[in-house]
C-alpha cells in the first residue's frame, strides 16, 4: 500500500496498521517491555517504515481483557479512578491505571528499537457491556468517563507526555461478530442496536453528566416475545431446541459472567427462543420449537437481563397483522 501511494504521488497520506498488546512480551514493569522474540524481526521492519514515513504506531488496547487475562491484577487497575491500593512502581514512576501502563510499555519497546520519538496512536479502546465478567453498563460508563478526562487533560503518560490521538471502540454493538473471539466482542457499543445510548458519555470532553444523542429513525418491531412454555417432559427436545436457537441467534448474554448468566433454567431457554424469534423478524413459525415456544405480549425481561426486540431494517415494513415483509 505504501508503495502504491508513493507511486501515485500521495506520499503525504499515512498508511499504517493496528497492533494488539500481544506484540509485546508479558512483563511486570513497562520499562522491561520489548517485542516478542518470534515477531521481533517483522516488528523492527515495520518500525523502520513507520519512521521513514512519519507514520504513528497504532495500538489496540482493551484494559478489561489485559488486566484480567494478561496481568491477572485486580480489575480496579483497569480504571483511571482506581479505588484500590494497587499500583505498580517502576523506578521513579508510579502507575495506578492500565492505560498509562500499556502506553508506556509500548513506548519502552519502541524506544529500545531506536525510535524514542515515534508517535503512538490508540486505534481502538473501549469497555464491553456484556458477555464477560465485569462487562456491564456501570463499568463501561465509569471507564469512559475516566478515559475522556484523561484525554481532555492532554497530559499523556510519564514516557509519552502530551495529547494522544484516540479512537473509541465502538459506536454500536456488532451482533454478527464471530464468537470465537469471545462473547464480549459483540458488546463494545456505546449504543444499543435500537439507537438508544447505553450510558452517559460526553463526547465534547467537558465531563458533563449527559447521555449522547439518541439515534433517529430507528423503528422497533411489535412488542412481542417468544417464551419457553415450561414443558420439560422431553428434556432432549428442550436442550436440542435451545442449542438450535443459540447456534443461529445471539445468546452471548447467557455466557458466564454476562448479564443474563444468573437467570433460571427456564428463563435461559426463553432467552434463547426469543433471540431466535427476533432474529427471524418475529415470524410465527420461528417460535414453534417443536411445540415448546409460545408468543407473549408481556415483556419477560428480568432485572439486569433484557429480552431484546428486533429493529426493522431499512427495507422492512410491518403490515397490518404485525408481520414483517421486505420491500
């Protein structure tokens, strides 16, 4: 790509690529950080090219995962307003949150490669609201509030002082994202699929206690859900239909640590049936499940566990009997 841009006389256009934190070795202190041995050659080649073209190094960072799965530290370290006593003392520098720790770890690795002045850009950062322990609306709001305060201060980090260009991930949930990468990957959105913001966040960086603007033009399908009728006389059929529903629809809310993981067995079956029913535009036949499903008009949602209603696509239209046709 770089060569093509140069050939077209577009040398001023920057071309880069995003990197995960897994390009670094796992270390206790940022000053010990370095690129992994198995990819060090390609990383040094990339750094040389970035330096030649004045291109920033783009990093994707997700503190909730990094703190829990990589560092195995208290989750409080993931937040800027860390309420625990946990901190990392690296020489004369004290780290009380994961973001500054992660940025400086990368900065140290780049510095050791010979490029101490290379700009670092955060290409993705966020906090999921479901599908993972600690992934909820309350924590997402708290994390983003701290992050935006940090960005507004333009103070940077001990090793990289000054403003840091940052892109939030992401504006809305992605219910088609492959689950192989984790159920939480579908739930990074600041907005629900119906266009309603999940939590307060001030994009103006003024630290106001406000919700972002609601999306306009979003139309929900009729208020009806598909429930499990409670018939457990044939558990093989119940389990088979549950698996069928979740293979086709989004059941990430039922994952361990997710918002609906603690509901009853019957409610979990209903959640799965409804997810399937909504995915297929509330067609009556998609709530059959060998006679185990029933369509209801009463919202079966529970505390902290929402049974969603599908939204209409641009080309969908609800006709008089509540059925959806595609035009």
